[in-house]
């Protein structure tokens, strides 16, 4: 197989495009796709300070690598989830990546800052482990970016991630989530802008990029992910893709072109400050603070306040609210 | 396992509803679902003459059985596709079904009436075998119903069929097809009304109904169906359904409830009479007549007519048009 651009020996074949590239051309094409995503969706301005959420996996490190190579102001954010060896190794890998490049890595430890880790949250909370992990990431990424004065949070979601999420949202026709599945979520009401510059690139391509760039990354999946529904949607998409290459990109790009404009996000209730943490929410307390209180067995407000008790009843079991009534308020 | 309704021993378990039924209750529940579909979507009026497209498979015979049991005026239509033993057996089975019930079976033989069978069409035409078969069925069902004075054509499409078709249309975001994926297509411009009264029932349920009613049906798949994309979508849906029972019905009913109204069918060009067969079309000749001419190596109009030549150029290879220029016009 020969490189489509320079006719040198190819090192990677991309079936959905029926094409192949040598190392040099692939790295350039990969970066061009990221630049194209950034430009098309006006993801970052030339003076923007970017905070890249880095897990230690191939996608987020490949993203950080490209953003730095483009000369953008991109710091990394590592969130320690407390998932044993997996988290330790992820932290080492991201710290080494930053040190090699003289880049800044911001580290937040969930347990040290918020009092719980993800394995505990999965056991004690009412949400699944993956759900509480996702909620925590969204909260901490936004909080760290807002507090650090960053203009935009960039995540390493690739085409496979986006196609699987879209499949899940579409199988449920969750029209509100579908409407919001854009590669860019603009800043609004105390929420920092979020962007996904890798959404044009498949998992295979991000893995190849990381490998060819010699990036040391954590290859293992999170050990808590087993049975995750997102994985099932990926498997279903992969089964179809294997027999009809191009289905995944057709699905996601066709959505962006033709379908996303048909879906309208639900009107949000008025945005107010969470009475516990002060960040944006639509209720009295934000979802993260409610989940955290449940996990820690704490209460968010004096039990005398009947309105609060009723509002919390959906999220926190009454027994938890009242058992700790004598304890210290958060 | 006990029947959910009468507590007798159950003979069928329906996982997506987490329920089970004895024979008598299942047959009643099945028929109720068909009646509910007919009522909700105003599929047939009490005096309507229905033409049921029967292939000899479980779905269409189960449908015909239920419609007759409801006392509706339902004749069968068997279209002979000329697929060897498979078609012969299908014809025998539908004829025997009709004879047992004293019902009327209308038979159309594709080769005798239109000059080609499906295996020939698959070899000679530019469409895939399944595509030309689908086109032929739609054309003949409509023509037979219109000529026979029927008010509505009913087909045996079940929930699995509809979910797989919706998945295929959604993976391509074919917004026009998505907009038209209703259980009812109203009569319009010479097109007879089309209804799918089994869309609430899964393939497992139609098979169980046919089995429990002692209906002799053709179990084998069409021998030409291998590699059909619809089958891949069914496999993908089944893989997800196996781990998340209810996904299929959630997907299709969620679509009907919340998403179908968001999609608008494209405006059709003006409907005119096909210059070959006289039936409704938007061009000079309808898709069926163009496909047929291509398969038979015939031409649809004198080659002197430049406008026609240009219009046909997309569908019929010029060589075919001109090679037969001296032959008889269709």
C-alpha cells in the first residue's frame, strides 16, 4: 500500500475513506482535521486560553499534542478519580507528557477537594459509577476552567465516542440531548465554552497518531467501565461499520449537516447560583452537590426548611437527610 | 411462568414487557395490539375493502388471519416473484390459507404480467436484487389495489422491520425517508392508502401467533436475501436488544411520539401519468417502467426524442437505448 499523498510506503489504512498514508503525511492530515474542526466550529480564538481535560488516554493526549504543536495556549487538566492503579498510572503519564513539553498541568484530586473518590461514589450513591463519574468530570472541568480564567475547555471525544453517544440518544429519541450534541457548546450563564476538536477523527486514527508520535499513554480501559451502555453502542456501531465502512462518519456528519438543526433544546429553567457551591444550576442545589451530599451522607440544608426537604426528596433518601440532622451542615 | 392475565401456565415470555401469557390470552393480546394500531392510526374504516399483501411468511399470514377474525373485508394478494422453489412453496401456502378460510386470493405473476422475474432482474438491472424486488412489490401492490377497487393495502411489516428500517434511515439521516416512516401513508395522487397494522408487534410475537394458530407458513428466508443491509440493521438492533430489552420498541415508538413530527417530507414534484403505464410518477416514466425497460433491454420512447434520451440517461445506459433502436417500442 502506498501513501495517497506522497506515494511512499503507507503505515496506516483508513478504510472509511478507502485511503492510506505514510507516517509524515498521516500526522499532517490528522492535524489538518483538528484545525478544520476548530475553524469550522470557531472553537478557539488565537488569544484564547484553553484547558484540555487529559485522562492519560490516547485521545486527550493526542489532542493536547496537536494544540501545542499549533502554538495554542493549552494547559492540561488532570482530574484524579481515585480508581487505584489505573488513576496512579494515568497521573504519571499526563505529568510526564507535560514535563517533556514544558507544558502546564493543573491537577485536581476529587477525594482531596470534594471528599469522595469514584469507586466510593459508585457504591454509595444512587447513580451508576459511570454516571457519577461523568457528572463529576463535567463539574470539575467547568469549575477549574472558570476559576483558572480559561476561555474554553477542550475534551478528547473522537468520532467513535460521538457516534456512539448519538446512537444512544437517538435510540431513546432524547430530543433535548440530541439538540445539544454539537462539537461546541458556547459559554453561557457561568458555564465555560466546551469544544471537541477530535470529533472528525476515529478511535483508530487517534490511537495511530499517539503511537506514531511516540506518546506514552494508558492503553487499558477504566476497570469500572464493564457493562457500560456507551460500550454497547460502540460495539453495535463497530459491527455495522465493519460491513459498511463509513457508516459512523456518515451518521455523525449527516447529523451535524441535516438533522441537528431540526432538534431544539428544551428551554432551561432560570439559571441561579447553587446554594452550596455557588456555581450555575437551575434548582436550589446543583446536581453535583446533591450527588456529593448523598455519597458523603451529609445534608445540604437545615431540616427545618420544608421547601428544601421536599426539593431534595427526589435525590436524597429522607433517611439520609434526617439521620444526620444533628451533624454539621456542609 | 404464569400468564399475566389468567395465571394459567404461560407459553410465551415477552422480555421487553417483562411479561408472559398462556395461549388464549396471548392470541387475544396480539389481536388487541393489531386493533389498537388500526384504531390509533385510523387505518381502515368498517366498510373499507382491504388488500393484504401476503408473501407466505409468518407476518403477512398472521395479519390476514387477524383481519379476517375481526370480520374485516380482507382479500389477499400474492405476487409471484419467480424465485424457484421458494416462490412455488410461498404460493402453495398462501393459496391453502385462503382456501381453508374461504377467503379470496388475488395472484399476480411478475413474469407473466411484466415479462421478468426477480432473479433475472437482479442479474440484468442496475439495482440490487432486493432494491428491484422492493420497487416491483410497491408498484404491483398499488396497481392491483387500484385496479381491484380496494381502499387500502395492508402489509405485514412488524416492529423489528420498522425499527431496522428506521435505524438504516437514521444512520444516513435520510430526512425525507424518516419523515415518511409512518404506519399509515394516506391515499394521494393515484396511490392507494398503505397501512402496517403489525408495527406494534415483534417478529417473535408474529411467529408465536402464527405457530399457536396452526398457520402453515414458509419459515425459510428468501434465498436471495444474503448480505442485505436491512438484515445487518436487524442484527445490530438484536445485539442491543439482547442486553437492553425494550430498546427496539422504545426506538420506534419514541420516534412516532417525539421525532417524526420534527421531520418534514420533501415537496414532491408535480405528479403526472407515466407515459408507459399511466400510473402516478413525477418524471416522464415511472421508476418501475424504467427498471423494467432496462431489464428487458427495451426502450421506452423513440430515440429521436432528445428530451427523453436525456431523461433516461440516468437510469438506462445509452448503449441499451441505442442498440435496440431498430426493435419494437414498448
